[in-house]
């Protein structure tokens, strides 16, 4: 078991972090989410959580943004895949996330169709 001091140190939130992908300094506070864990510029993340905000994952590798999904209420979530262990995580988008990259992820299934779209015209 960890001591109260170790838990407090682990749970203390840094004011910023450095993106492992684009190397920009990212403020820890984000509009729309209580636990920022991805870069608003490139949307890459770091594998630090098992449960949002717990900072208990030991992997620490980069997590690539691979898709967008939406909750029933319409809120968008990023899907990240760890480049080391392939674990998938859902993360709430933040108000300052790069809208261009978000839309690129959202239309990716249309741009990379698994079947020839021209065949739909024949139906």
C-alpha cells in the first residue's frame, strides 16, 4: 500500500505538461474537462490513467488519436490507442482542442472507405 504522502504526491495535478508528440507545453486546465490528458494542438495523449484522473497507469507511452465517437447527449469523445500496449481510451474533448484535427478524425471513415464508394451509385 502507498502512504498518504505518496498518494498526495501522485494525485497532485501539475500546472502543465509537455506533449510527447509535438513537444509543446500544455496547460493542465482545460475548458470542458476536469482531467486534461491530451494536447489541444495535435490531440495526442499519454498513457497515464486507468480511470480518468487516477494517474495509475504505468505504461506512460504516447497515445495516438484514432477516432471520434459521440455520447447519446451529442458530446464528442476522442478515442486514443497506446502505441506501446494498444490499450484504447475514450477522452472528452476540451473547448480549446484543434477543430481541424477533430473534423479530420470525424470524416476519416468516409475518406478511407473499406469498399469502393462508386459502387453505391449502382444500388
